[in-house]
C-alpha cells in the first residue's frame, strides 16, 4: 500500500539563505567575539563522553584536557549550545515544512548498506581531518573566509578541488 503524498513547502531561496547566514555570522562575531563552527562543540561532546568513561585518559592527554576545560565541565561552552540549537532548529524547521522522515538517499547502483558504510567512513574521515586541522569546514570557510584569512581561503579552494577530483570516482554510484 503506497502512502499518500504530503505536499511540502518549497526550500528557501538560496540567495536569501546566504544573506541570512551572513547576518547570523556577523551577529556571532558581534555577540560572542567568535565566528561559527561545529567541530569544537562536537569535540567537547566527545571529551565529555570520554571523561565520563575514562577520566584519567582525559587528564593525561594535554589536548583532551584542554578541550575538557581542565577543572571546568567540557559541556560548559557556547559551541555546545550552538550545536544543540542548530540540531533542534533544523528539526523544528523540517517538521513545519513536513520534510522529516527516515530515508536513505542513494543512486540505483548502490545498496543502502553500502551507502551507509561510505557515509560513515567519509564522516569519520572528515571528523578526523577537522580535528587535525583544528577547525571544521564551517569554521574555516565561513568564519575564516569572512575575516579574509589566507589559510582559510586556501583551505576552501582545496575543499572544492578535492570534491571535484573525487566526484568522477563516486559519480557512477549515483547514476
């Protein structure tokens, strides 16, 4: 039995979305003194989880101890609340637009299990690289690009070049 199609509201105009993102980024610099980024908040969530399981490891590792805030609670940081607000806001927006449902986007040449495997491997690779680079794509490209940081512009160009180079390898999975 097929499910009835629910009419969905259209997506935002990309120009309006870009302007809104720029205003939010500017407000972030004015209000908090920092730009936008997600990897720091995710790292703090990981540090809190690790601290609850193996606190001696967090205390021995300088990098994890710094993320955990030393004597402070690792979740006591504005980035953690920004990530939670982004996830909650996305869910609420999706509910209002009637776009929330469980589905796997994939091409006809790939199984759902393979799609999830490649998504997990790709996400883990990007997470590792963001930690290695001490910043994520949004922090580098948006915040660093907005402040005209040369390193951020080089990073952004490398992301686009890498995506273009790899696209020919994965295109066959979507066709």
